């Protein structure tokens, strides 16, 4: 049975640990060393090691790893659909769909 993660309860650090573990698992499933993944992704081997061990990586390096492992489509759909909890929030999303610039709603 697959382990399910409740993303609403996880901290950013826990989510990074999950992502790092998933990258390591996918790398090992494909029989790739860190050096081989470096060749495929362009991400330096020490960066891959640091991510797998300490869960620290830049977004561009993470995307390069995901792409090298065959997950470009998944990266493209991440955050592609609006999420809402209430009808009011959905109405706000629909109202703001065509906005080009962000605005800090706190300072209104």
C-alpha cells in the first residue's frame, strides 16, 4: 500500500525531505549513480548529494533533476489549476483569472 502524505499538515522542510527521498528513489530505480544523473541533468554531483542528504536545492536544479528523471510533464502541471476551499475563494479566483500583475492584498 503506498504511503500517502497529507500535504496540508507537512512543513516546508518535511515536503523538501519527501521530494529529496523521491528523487533518490527514482534515481536508484533507474540504476543511476549521482554522477550519471549529473551527466543527464547538468546538476553537479555535490548538489545532488546535498539535496538527498540535507534536502537543500535551488528550484532550477530541482527542475533539471525532475526533467532528467522523466518528470517534465509533472513539473508543468504543478500549480497549473486553482485550488479553493470556499465558494467565495472560487469567485475571487475567477474574478482575478486574467490579471497580469500580483498585488499584495494585505496592504489594501
